[in-house]
C-alpha cells in the first residue's frame, strides 16, 4: 500500500488586513473658470499631494508640504467632462496612483496598500467621495487554529408531484463568509486599528489620543472600512502565494478583549466577509491563490 503522507499539510498562517485606498472626484457642473488655480488634497501611503487646475495664468497654490499634480485647464469654458478627463490623465501619470474616468467622475486608486489622509476639497468645488480607506495591518502572533468558513444560501425547488424531493437548487449567494482570529499582540496601536472604525480616534484639547466605539458612525456605509484579509502559509516558499486564502473584503468586529494575570492579553476578532464587486465574479468573495495578479 502506497503512502499518502506527501498530501498532508501543516500550515500555520501569517494574516494581513490590507487594501489600496480609493476615492472618486465628481466634476459635475464645474467649468474651467471654477477650478483654475484651485485645488483638492489627496495622498498616497508615502506622499501628500494636491491636484490643481493649471491654466498657465493663475498662480500655483503650492500648499506647504505637498507635491503638485497639475491638470490642464485650457479656458474658462472647459466643460466638466473635459476637466474630468484632464484630471484623470494627470493623476494616472503620477506613479503613486491609477485613475479612470467615466463621464464627469474620476476614480483613482493608490498603487500601494496602506492608510492615507482622506482626500478633501479646499476651494475647487470638486465633490470628493472616499470609496475605500487604505489599510496595511499585520495581525502578528495568533493563538489557536485559523478556520475560515463559508455557508452558501440556496433555494430548493420541489414540486407537489415529487413531495420533498429536491428537483433544483438555486444558488443565492453566500450567507456567511467569516473567520475568527485571536490576537496575542494587543498594544495600543493594534487595538486602535480594530476599534476606531466603530467609533473614531481623536485628541481632546491638549491631552493624549483616545479611541473607541461610539455613535459617530451610525448610518455610515461600513464597507468603506473593509479590506482584503490575506492568509499566507508560514511555510510557503518565498514569493509563492499559490496557497494563500483571501477573503476579498473583510470587516473586523472586536468580540472580546481578555485580561489576565497569568496569560497574555488577547483580542478575539470576528471577520465578516463581503464580495468585492470590482473583482472577477468567480473569485469576488474568496480567492485561493495569488491575489496580487493583475486581471483579478
């Protein structure tokens, strides 16, 4: 009898919660006269930028500490679609971003994962919408096994003539897509990553920063805080991502923070998965393999 020992895998996981930031810029109703010499701020994980309307007449606003991304304004009568196309070309030419345009709206995505300062309009009238907040979190040392689970939602079709016999099974999507992790590294910065999305972080007066859970985010679409949960086997060869298990969008809920005089403090986090509809529909909920490839 042949041995199947080579098919047995022991696979501890490194887990990362990360995604590239994304935002939309809406030029609807604006003309060249509105945006020349005016600007918005935007950032990559490494550099703060400003996007401004350059008509070769108005002075560069040159806000301190920021790098310019000028977009061409030919004249005061430039239409909103013309301005959007010019802005898309300027942002896309900057190596820290990729940008696309649809009519009057430019959508840009950071080239690298990581947190960024939210983009903001200063004086241009461009409507700025944050679509995805960047993340780059290494969950660090974990306690216990990692067990991602899926539960599909199916609709069973039966008929009077066949009683309870199932004649068809229609897939209605994924009812639950989740995993629980128990973090052993629970310093302030790590706790902040998971608690602040359910409330916020701020510094009161001349005091020190606090963060926590509150009513500030009631009514907000929490999926702008979701990111890929990438589980990578520790024993994979360097650069081999073929055994990765990725929940394409995951949102953490801190379930319990355990204090003890005998054991390390731990944080149990329930990760709820959601589809990323910008990805290929065959893998937009869970992807097994290399998630970094283009075209996914």
